[in-house]
C-alpha cells in the first residue's frame, strides 16, 4: 500500500513542474494582499534566475563529463589560470546580484512601512496558544488548537484542516489597514500567515509590528514558526477576514460576553455547576501537562491528584493559578481564563480523582477570584 | 642532560606503542587523525539514528513513534551531533593526517596538546548523550538553543549541555592553535605560503575562524549559565535582559561556524578534481583569495538568520547586501572547479564522483542560500523546510560528501590498501540518488508552508514527507555500505602503491603507502621544485 502511494508521489514530484495546479500546491502562496503578491513576484524572479544559473552550471558540468573523459592519446591541457576570464565572470556575478538587490530593496521598503493602522491588534504568544487583544475595543481572547487528541493519535479521522484549526479565530475586517503589535509572554514564538506574507517573531519584552490589508473575505491559516517548546507544532493561527458590518457584530458580541461574565461572578453557584465547567476548562487548558487523570508527568509537571496544595491549601492554589510558578512551565491564568473558569477549575481539581476524600473538599466561587484580583490592585 | 637526549633519540625510531596505550597516550599526528576520523564515523551513526527517528515520526501525519517532547530532543541532538561531533571532528582528523604530510613536517607542532584536544571530545559527547538518561531528558531547544527557551524554560540538563559545549569549544580552539602553529612554522623549506596545497590554505583560514568565534560561543553559554544559576538577566526580559541579544551572539558565532564546516571541503575538492582531471587547479590564487574573502565576509552577515526578529530596515538591508556578496567568491570557486575540468583528461573513480557531486549539489545549496539572502522573500522562507533543504544541501552533499571523497581518496595512502572500486561506486550512486530524494522535495514543502521543527504536520504536506522519509532511510542504509567498504579495504584490500592515483600531485604522494609512523623527519627541500597542488 505504501509502495503504491510512494510511486504515485514520486511520479507527481517529477511531473509537478509540468502541470500547473500541482505546481501551485508546492510553491509559495501568491497571497491575498499587495505586499504578499509583490513578495511572491520577487520570489519567482529570484527563483527563475537561480534555476537558469543552476541549469547552466549543471549543464556545463554534464558537457565536461562527457566531452573530456580520458581518451587514448589525448593529452590534458596544462593552463592554470586566465585572469581576464576570471575578472569577467566576477563582474558578471556582481551584475546579476545588483539586478536582484534592486527589486529586493524596493519590496523591503514597502514591507517595512510602519504607519498606524485603522485597527490595532496586540498579539501575544503563549506556550502554546495565541492571545488577541483589540486595542481600541478592549476585547481580548485566546485562540487554541481545535484538533482533537484522538485525531493526533490516529484514533479519529483527520479532517481537511488537521492541525490548522482553532476554537476562536482572529477576526479582521477587509479593506482596512490592520496593524499587529506582536509580543510574547514566555518564550519566543513567531506569528506567520503566509497569505499575508507576515512572519514576525513574538519576543518577550519586545513589541514588534507588522500589518496587513486584505481585500478578499476569507479564512487564512498559518502556524507558529519559532520553536517554542513541546507543543510548538500545535499552535496554529486562523484569521477570518470579514465585511465591515460582520466585524462590528463580532466585536459587539465579544463585548456583550464580557458584560455577561461580570454578571456571572455575582451569582450564587452550585458545586455541580462549577464542577462541570471546571472539567471542561481542565480538559482544554491543563491536561497537556497535568494529564487527564491528574497524575502529571513528574518531576517536570507535578501531579494534582493527591497533591497537598490542591487538597488542603485553597489560598495557595488560587495564588498559583493567578500568578503562575516562576521558572516552571506553569503560567499565570489570570488573563487567559475568566473568574468563573478559574474558580470552576480549582473546584474541579479539589473534587476530582478522590481529592475531595483526602482533603477539606471546599469549593472556590468566582467572587473569591475577583476579590483576589481586587486586593492585588 | 645527555640521558635526556639519548632517550629522545631512542624514541624516534620505534613504532607505535602496543595495545590501548598507543591510542590513549599517542602524540602521533597519524594516530590522532585516525582517532578523530573514527570518532566522527561513530557519531555519524548516532546522529544518523536520530535522523531516522525524526523521519519515521514524519513519515505520515499524526503521532507515529515518539512523543513531541522526545521529538524535540531528537531534533536538537541530531543537529548538535552532526555539527560538532561529525563534520568538525572529521575535518580536524583530516587536518591531522594531511597537513604535516602535505607541508613536509614530521608532526603537528604541539603533539601533546593534540592528544588532549582529541580526548576531551569523547568526554564532551559522553556528557551530552548522558543527558538522555537524566531527569527531564536531553536538551530539547534546537541546536541554535535560543534563550529563553534554553534558559528559563529549559530542562535541568541544560547545565550539562553548557558544560559539553564548553569542552567542545576548548577542543576546537586547541586544535586550531595547533593547526596555525604547524602551518606557519613547519613548512618544508621552499614552500612559501602561495605554494601551499589548497587543503592547507583552507584549514589555515578555518583555524583562524575557529579561534575568533569559539570564544564567542563560550561567552554565550556562560551567560546562559549565569542566567540559570546565578541570578543574572542577560537574556531574561523580566529582569531587563534581552532575548534578541542571545541571537546576535549566537549567530556571530554561528555564521562563521557554517563556513568552518565548508572551507576545508573546498580544499579537499580542489585536490581531487585536479588529480582526476590530470590538470593543475585553475586559478590557484583566486581560490585562495576566494576562501579568504568568504571567511572575512562571514563575520558581517550573521543577522541574515534574524530577518524576522524586528530589526530596523537599515539592518535588514545591510545584512541582505553583505550576504549576497558572499555569492561572488562562492561562484568564483565553482567556476574554477569547472575550468579545472575543462580540457582535462577525466576519470571517474569514487573520490571524483563524490567531488563532482559536491560541486553540483553545493551549487544548488548556494543558490537557495542566495534566495534566502533576499530579506523580504526570507519573511516567507524563514524557519520553514526551505531553510532545512538549503542547509542540508550545503552540509550533506556539501561538507559530508567532501569528507567521504577525502576518505576514498586518501584511504589507500593511510592504510596501504585499496578499497573496492565497485562497492565504492555503488555507495556513491546510492548516496547520490537518496540524498536528492531526501532533500530536494524539502524545498517544496517549505515553500508550501511547512514550518521546521514540528513533530506533526497538516495534510497537504503528507505526500512529500513520505518521499523524504523513504529517501532518508535509503541514505542512512547506504552509509552502512560505506562502513563496509572502509573495513573491507583495511582487512582485505589489495596493496596500494605510493603514488596511488595516476594524476596525484603533492608531498603526501611521495611517501610510501602506508607512510612510516614518522615521516619527513628530515624535511624535503622544495627550493628547486614546485609543491603546489
Ligand atoms: C552562497 C552561500 C550562502 C548563502 C548566501 C547562505 C544564506 C543563508 C541564509 C540567508 C540563511 C538563513 C535562512 C533563514 O533562517 O531564514 C541560511 C541558513 C543556514 N545556512 Fe546558509 N548560506 C550560504 C551557504 C551556506 C554554507 C556553505 C553552509 C554550511 C556549510 C550554510 C549553512 C547554513 C545553515 C546551517 C543554516 C541554518 C541554520 C539554522 O537556522 O539552523 N550555508 N543560509
Ligand atoms: Cu548564515
């Protein structure tokens, strides 16, 4: 079965330059905005220059190999330099290079244009998810990989956008200049959307800028391109470019949600309700390290099941979730999760895996998290 | 006093010591050369096994045989071992064997230092490999070990990694001091600098590069050590430090380092091509100047690895132009090799096959390098498989092929036995086909958007990854054949003559095959004749 597939692929590899559709699959994307298209054009120019030089050099080599193989009675020549010729090709190289440098420089200058955008979005890389904050609208959310563990482990089938799908895509309006301010919270990540020709490193302590201007509504996908730890391959980027009115609806929806959240923290909570939300939050945010059964992967990722802190030290656990643990992979969730979610996930960990039997069994309600935040201010 | 002199005198005429002590205590350049080469050969199989794990994991989409964590450890250690454990030691081994024989010197200038610089290497790699069995696992932050992934977020074994890098650096620095001292002081009378064989020239320049940049690498890892254990904040943004500084320091070492891995190859290939073209090398002087200018330029191009970190535009343009400049001396070298073949009388023994493949495939690597140098285009290429394809083209059919070519070329001289030409050619054709099958499609998956250093990938990259993996397995297997050919030559080979190759020029070919344990105890006098070659 592999053999058949392999032969098929091999044929495709050698025929692909001939058929145009296949060629598109294996070339750089032309992109969906002016600068991406210009970079694509530049790429094709230098690509063909290199192909021509390569073909000439390799062709000449083949000629030499055939023409000058050793023959009876033919003596090799014995010249060992030719300064004029050497000077000629050195100058020739320089000319070709200048020819490449000129379009490269103009494209570079356009790509580096750094004006303010109509919309400014702060992008923060976290291990291993992206956070998007609409600066003007004070709306912020996290974007996580959607592909299931089962699909990754070959238990469930893989869909078309395997590893390139997220729970909440970044939404931007078309025909607006969107500026990205890019930074990171822990290690260096890199935010890359090939269709925009934007690849910008997200570096802790720095804010880099990039921008795009999309005129086609659509969904554009990319990935993190700087090794950022274990799950580097699992933090994709999805950008949805929509019409202006859809964009306004999206922002309004996010603001409503925020108001709702604020209300939720005031409500009276049932343990079961918190436990259920908490379980969901746990499966989405915590299992990568602490595992589904709470056993962790000691010593790097400690177990929560049977942990003294989780069972009997509510205050400390709140603190860990809010502040993270210095020098460990455990980050602060204060920004990533809502008060309700933090309270719920703590409640969940204190009740699950027999922890309620071993510990004090108290629950944490959203108000406590809000108080913690307010006290810190 | 006289006792000392007599003792010394005795020394001169006996052969190697018996048993293991011959290798532990040896100060003989030929023994140390062999040690380096065997060490590098062993590391090739260890690093190669890691590559096989990587390619097995990437054979199909979805998790295959290892966890993402272990995958990262494989990627990191594969890179470190191939760079510091295979290519560099192999070149030092060749330098040890060849430099004294090519310049008519009895040995390296500093033989005891020579012994030390070899024997600390297995220690360094022992430490590095031991981290696989320690808590937290082996280094997993890539061979470029960018902070803060390699500092604040590293596994605890990073300290052992730092220690290992320090030892490797010390070994390289000592080795380079030895090479420079030997070349500058011990050439046979009449061998002026501009008459030195090109391999010697290439190593002289490489050794200066090493001395210049290895301390920079040592500085980088020391700063990491301080950040991790002593509370400094060189690279910690939280403490006012600068993660980008790390990359500047690393690549100030790293770019010259990539030329350290290719300049000696230039020397080797020049010798082989002139021998099998039966014609002197074309443009000897321009070859030397090209190597020297590549070496100088390599100090001012480092940030071409960092086009996406957010440099000001002036920086982007400067590093783009300076990198493009390197293409000029590189092109000169390729054209000189072709001109050497022009109107020659070519035969295609195994070393020549590898040397020709080197010129052809290195050219492809150089051209993709030129594309990467174009900063705005690099926004799309950077950190994708396109870069992986580029540096594997310059390092595998580049540096590694030159080393293999050198082994086939000089093995009869070193051992006194011929290898099996048919098996050698079989090895070549298998390697040549599989190396392209492995690395050529990588260009295209890269352009199509596959990032490097990921353990799993989106569906559209599946077909090409399968081809790459099959190519890689084939390439891996072919190198077992190489081991077989070398062992067969040593144990069952036909006797070789002193000249070995019809067209070979140079002092080493005036010696017996194998050469005596000590050679050129009285230097050959070249005042009259020519020694170039
Ligand atoms: C004409 C000559 C060359 C040019 C113009 C060139 C240019 C470049 C550029 C611009 C990059 C950075 C690409 C990126 O990360 O986006 C790069 C990467 C690299 N090059 Fe070259 N290169 C040349 C020759 C070589 C040679 C001779 C070697 C080694 C023998 C080499 C080894 C590497 C390696 C190892 C990397 C990747 C390092 C990493 O990120 O892990 N290159 N090259
Ligand atoms: Cu470089």
